C-alpha cells in the first residue's frame, strides 16, 4: 500500500505481503489504525511488486476517532 499515513497497518498480510491467487481478481484486506493516528482523509493505492509495478485506482481512507462510550455500549 502506498501513501498510507504513519500508524495505519495492513493486518494479516503474511510473510510475502498481500497475495492475489492466479485465478482471482480481487482480495479483501484489513487496515488498522493505531489509537494516536489523527483524524484525516487521504487517497492511497496498492502497488504490485512485480514487473511493471502496476497500481490500483486511488482509494480513499478516512480515519475517525471512535467514541469510547459508544464502543462500550456495543460490546454489552
């Protein structure tokens, strides 16, 4: 992933990164923000680590703080 802010982590990428098997055209990824990452919106994109380094269309990441009280209510 390119242009992700500091503190945004791609979860569960494995040892070789995010891999898309040969006969598939898409893959779900999970991003996690550390608690100290400020609220923001910014474009980012995925880049292939193969010949040509093709990249995805731009995607938009929005980081918002979660109200701790509402999260506690959801967990009950």
